[in-house]
């Protein structure tokens, strides 16, 4: 995987940063997209470049606005003159009670979670095709099993699953397009009693009796890039069996 280039949206923190670290360890050059996490993005790039010079850059863009997407891909593809992997990781996750689901909220969630990944893929397609590259869309088990109070989020992630299948069909055999649907791999930064009770409930209802880890998601990404040459249009569920337990 030496010299391959990966663009990871939302790659500065949490799961995105873990994916970036795993790919960098495998010898890939990393483009970290961020919206507001400039400090974290630059710190991660500095860490990568200290280990291997000229191996990481960061690019800022607000993916809510489609007009920003061509420039992001243009900057990404001119950095090293190629693009091998696009990982659509950036997303908006917050509750959307139906009585508060205004058009503005709806468009924000759908733009970030569905429209942006599709437009990024389309914009990057010619570059990925040259390298026989791949796209990985980060979805959610909530694309399959909805979560009450999160209608817009669940719909956006379900749409991304169908986008994965449709784009895989459109671009075969030149670009493989797959998706990963994690369950809980990181808890929100909340330590209240209610949050602890909810965490215990989730673990109790998960057949493997634990939550996942960002590292396990990163390993799934590596599998899809490196070992899944005969796989496209597929959804890889990574939830410890949680979706079986409803």
C-alpha cells in the first residue's frame, strides 16, 4: 500500500483519526479533511509527517455546501497527483424529534450525511478510476434498525447504503464501493447516571457483550481496501451482533 493516497472526511478526531492512523501505519499517504477541528487535524498531520516526511496534509471544507466539494477534491488530487481511496466518514449525529424537524435541520443532516458523500464520490470518480481505487462509506446499524427520535439521521444513513450499492453498480469494474455499518464503538462524552444506565443496557443487549473499538472499524477499512478485491456494493456490519437482538 506504499504511496497510495487516501482522503478521509472527518478524519481529525475519534473514529476518523483512528482510521487515518491505521492507514498511515500501512504506508499510505493521508489527506485529512476537517470542518472545525483544525487543531486536531494539524496535530495529527504533524505526527504523521514526523514519522514519515511528506505523508500527510489537512484540508478544510464545510461539506454542508455542495459548492465546496469540487475544490476539496481538486486540492486532494493535486497534492500527490493521485487518489486511491475515498473514505466518507464525516457525519452529523444528533436527535431530530419530529415536532422539531424543520426544513433547515432536515437539509443540514441530509446534506452532511448523504448528499456530500455522493457528490464527493462523483467528483473523485475519474481520479479513482485511474488507480482502480475504492470508496468506503461509513454508515450505521441505524440505517437498518431505526432509532426513535433520530429520523433524519436514520434516513440519511439508509440512503447512503443504497448509494453504496448504486454507485458500485455504476462504476464496476473500475471502482469498488462498499460500506461499513458500525454499532457503538465510542460513547458520547457524557458520564451522567442515565448515560451509564443506557450504556449497560446496550451492552446487555449485544450478543458479544461489549461495544466495539475504533481500531476494529479501522481494521474493517483495511480489509475493504486491501483484501476485498472481489467485493463491491456490500454493507459490512460491525456491531457485535447488536442488530440481531431487537
